C-alpha cells in the first residue's frame, strides 16, 4: 500500500480578543512548539477572512503518513501544548484531517 500524506488542520477561536497581543502570542508559541516536532511538515498559522465561517484562526500541517500522524499526536511537545495551552486558551475548535493525493 502506498503511503499517503495527511493534511492535519484545526480551526479555532481563542478566549482572548481576536488580534490581541495574547492571541498573537498563542499563535506564535503554537507555531514554535508544534513545527519543531520532527514529523511535522509545512506548518502554517492561518487567519480567517471569510464571513461564512465563525472561526478566527487555523493551524495546518502535513504529515507524511499515518505513522507520522500517530507520532505527532503522541509526541510530548504536542501533548504538553494541548494540556497546558490549548485546553485553557481555546474557546471552540474543529479538527480536520484529509488524506493528500
């Protein structure tokens, strides 16, 4: 079976005001922490521009295959970011995972 990359994305709102220094710090910290995980490729911080969507921000990354996706999810840096920052600072989110062709 051929390996297929996975595009992992979360779109979210923070508990702090959109565009605030606290929001920008969360986004910068998330980028620094999560893109440093060795299996993460093409990490991006995204800012919503469509009035059709209620979410303000997004994180997007590519992982080479399911094994890398599983490694990312279980990585101590990811788990620590989720427990120490994400669960405390994110108000609402939607996680989206697509197989890339």
